[in-house]
């Protein structure tokens, strides 16, 4: 990936250009110390003077009213804030008319910024003051007053905090007076420019120490560049938070969100004082010290999937290469390419006006449909459909171009969504709630409506990253999530209420990805690369979790690597220096999943015997129990030496009915409530009581016996025997109360138990014979 820059032969401005700002993806305004404001149209390559400002107005900063603010008045969206050296800020319309000038600071107003919803404006001055204004220019509050000039200011993602510079320090100050202020020394020289991205919540800073740095919102350093030749005079995030640009003297640098540099350009510009990204994130404009305005387009982006490599060679041209036969196809587009995604045998490309869907089997005839809004910020793909996110909403399309659904929920902010906070599978969409970062909205993909009772999945801590698995039925769909502590959890998305269990499966996990065709999960866990061959094991037999893991040393991947994808048996990892590393996983777990999905249990056993790995046997044991294949489970548990579980499985074979069998499978997985529910619904009161007796849940066993008026003596008898074995006396008041009125006779109890079991066997036999009879009868035409 690199920047393709363009400069005019002669500069349009006669003096230093101080600031630039985009109104649309192809229209830019520039302000200069020659008092002129120019409008640049990139479609027609025309440059026109909008207005010549008064001689006392030397512009410093420019920011257009946000398009995503949803202002009902169109005129409001066409107003910018222009700060100047005379201590005023001006509200200027697109036509160049100054609507209002407001006295704001003593000395120059060095920065002015609208918040994300357009309800407030912040200005920072040479006098060290930061002031908050209403959108009409009324002073609301003076946020802070300090001794040093504030050179740059930025709003937090929720517009509830202000980030500003104070010499070598960076300060985050919440708007609530009582909230805690975060302050840290960020650079060794005066900080000149900052930016805070609303999508990834990361902070950029550049200063006179000739370095640029990336921080998280707690002030922790994530990346520090090497020292440049000249001070860093400008930094700016791309709207989607994946890239940023850095400007210095005759220098323009394109960087990844983690800090490392994609490309370095050395144009003849003088210092670049201000950088602005277009709304669609495809091009950059810079305000240059020699009167030029520099434009740069992002080109040579790459996408890879299996044997295909795609390169965006020009703004409207893609090159597709099949590495198996070196065949090359060239894809031409009518408009500039904004976003693209390649997965599941399809390439999805969005331009400023249209969406193109290609099949990897045929690059000649794409499916094309028009877009309502051209600024698509994210594309997600699943096997059956894909999802587009733009400034107006979320849209789910089939690969035939049919609109399936438009998911909505209260407080939806599409401008903050990225691949870490929204995930797509064949049947479910998961979105982390921006208002409450401990919650995840679960939406049915086909209807666009919330799942179950409409309540979100709640975790105990803030969630950093979510991902849905891509394989299996809707009822088996799992969500993996990494929380603020970097702990990894999984949850079944179609379980609600008390059944909704979020189970921890890993700690210190920095990045993760599901396999594209099986329910395997990989992640980098502390210093280990880990693959969870069968994450569902935690719902079947938790003891086997660590036996179903594959781990290897991750030190080769350097510090803080990021997993890009896990396709087939290959994982692609981006190292912190930007290089791609590929690591291969054993193909045998994938084959085992395939055999189990096709119920080829004998083949699965043969595979495990051939490979002779404990991890594979452990996976097969858990898979067999989950599918109620007891014979295979017995063989697999024997192979890993789990003798007590083999005894339990043998006991399950002798159970008198299907309901008892299902309940004891649930018990095997540790789901006592589910087991009890199955037995009570089937009318097997004794079996439900016996479950709690076996688990020494005495209070629940007595509660069930009293409620259903049966087997109270059985519970009391087992309780007495238990206390005698441990030489203890009864102290439980309820047991003392019932033991006075109930006689314990072991012979009667035994007879009653045998009668219950025989009744259960008879009923089970009758039910199975009825089923057989029905299936043998001819069907009614």
C-alpha cells in the first residue's frame, strides 16, 4: 500500500496554506495566510476562489460541521468553523459568507473542532484557555485555563471528553467537573498536533521532538516512531481508524493503525501544517508551507484468499492473480474504489456509487447494484451473505444482490463500528453496544430483529473484541469475546435467560480469529500461539479443555502481532513491523470435524488411531458425548486414560428411558438445572430427586420430594446414611422437622425405587413401540 501524490506546477495560494477541509469526497476547501479561501473540485480539476477574507483575518484551523450529525437543516451541515489570529472564530458558509464572528480568546485561536453529533464546538487558544460553545456560537463553559498555549484539541469518541496539548504533556479532561483527569508526559518537545479516532479509540500525537506516537485512551504508549529530521507538524486518522497520515517538512507518511509505516513520500511542499482525510477514506489533502495543496490517493492495497491475490493498482482498477496458474484478470470500475473484501469465494467491492459482487469462479460478469450512500466504511462477509456499514445504517445483502435486512437497535452509531465490534455469521449479527461496552446486541440476520427476548448479552467487564464462528447450525452458534482484562470467553448466542453461560477459555489473549469452515478458534495468548481445536468442549466436558489445545511459541511473531484470518489450515499474522507471517496448523483436526459432521464415527476413530495424538482423542471424546455417541466416547476416553468417565458412560447405557439418558448427558456436562428440567418435564420425579442425592444437594432433593409429595423417606434415608458415614449429627432444621413425622424403612424404599424404574422402562418401551408402529403405517396421501 502506498500514497500516490499530486501537486500543481505552480501553487494557487501566494502564502503559507494553514488548513484544509473536505465537504464531500471530491470537494475540498483550503485557507491561506493570503486571506483567500479556495474550493478544489477533484472531478473537474477546477479550483475557484470562494472568498477573500478581511486583511486582519489570518486563518489557522478549519473544521466542517459533521455530516453524520443528522442536522435537519441542510444549511447547518454546510457551515465550517474557521479560527484565526485575531482571537476570533468565524462560522463560514460554503459560499464563503461569514455568518457569525465570535470573540473567543486573547491572542490567536489555535484550534476549533465540532463534536461528533454537531451539538457543540471546542476552541483552544494561545491564552491557554479551552472553551466549549453551542453550535450557534454561545459560550457554554471555559473547560480549563493554563499557562501554556494549546496548539491542538480533539473530542473523545463519545463527545464527553476533550484531549488537548499542554507543552510536552497530553491531557484528557472529561466534560463532567467531578470526573478524573488523565495527564501524562507524551513527548520530549512541544506537542504540535493530536487526533483521536472515534472508531478504534486511539490517540495520535506529533511534536517538536520529531516523533509521532500512538496511545490508547488511558495514556498508554502503543507505538513510538524513530526520530525524523524535522518536527512533526500534522497527524490525522482515516475515518475508519485503519490508517493514519503524518506530515513534516517535505514529508508525508502513510501508517497502519499500529504505527508502522506503509509508505513515505518526499514531496516539495515545505512543512505540511494540516492534513485532512476525505469522508470515504481513500484520499488525503495537506496544507503546505510553500502555498501548495497536496493531494494523495491510497493505492496498491492487497487482499488475499486461498490461491487469489488482488491488488488495487489504480483508483479504478484492480488486478486479480491466481497463483496456481499465474492467470491475471483486470477489473475496471466506473468510479473510485472505496472498500473491498475477499472471502468465502466472493469479492465485494464498493465504489462511491455502486457495489460490485464477483465470484472467484467468474471474474467477467459481476453483479452490480447502486448504493444509497457512497461512504461505505466496512464490509463483512459470511458464507451466504455480506454486510455493508455506511453513515446511514447497516445493510445485509445476499451474493445475488438482494437486500435481506437492515438491522437497527436503539443508540446505533455506525460511525464507531469496526471489525472488532461487529461480527457476521450465516444466521446472526453481533454488535457491541457503544453506550454500554459490557453488552453485545444479538440480531437475527435474516429478519434484522433482536434474538430471543431482545435483551443483549451482558458480560461483567468492558468488551474489546467480538467474533462469531462461521460453521454449524444456528443453535450451535458461538460468540467469542475478549474483554478489557484480555480474557477470552465463549457464549452460545441462542441461549437466553439463566441458560446463557459465558465461559472463560483463555487468559492474556491479544488477538483471535475463527476458522472460515470449521468451529476452530486461534489466538495469541501471552507468548503462545494457541488453537482451540474444539471450543464447544466447555459445554460438554470442561476437564478436557486443556487437552484439546494446540500451542506453540509465538516469539517469532514479535511484540503485539495481529491475526488477520484463519483460512483452511493456514493462519495469517501481521507482525508489529508490518510484515506478514503465515503459520500452518495440522490438517487432522479439520478432517476430524468433517467426519463428525457427517456422522462417520468409525472413520473418526481410525483417524485418531492413525495420528496417535492425545489432543485428537480428547476432541473426539467431547464430540462423541455432544452427539450422544457413547460407544465412540468410550473408546476415546479409554485412549486418554479417563477411567472414571468410562464407568459413568457404562452406567448411562443401563438407564431405563431416553429422558433419563438425556438428563445424565446434561449432568456429564455439568448442567444440573437442565438435567432436572428434562426429568421433571417427563414426570420422572424420583430420578430428579436421585440426581440431587447423588450430588449431595440435600436441600434441593428434600424440596422436590416435599413439593411432589413423594420419596421424602428416600431423601431422609440417604441423608441419615451420609451423616453416619461421616459420624455427624443432623443440624439442618428442615431435615429434623421431617424426620420426626416420617418413618425410614430401607426395604420399603428399595421396593418403591424398583417399582419407579420398572414403570419408567415400561413407559419407554411403550413409547418406542408406538413410534415403530406409526412409522410402519402407510402415509396418508
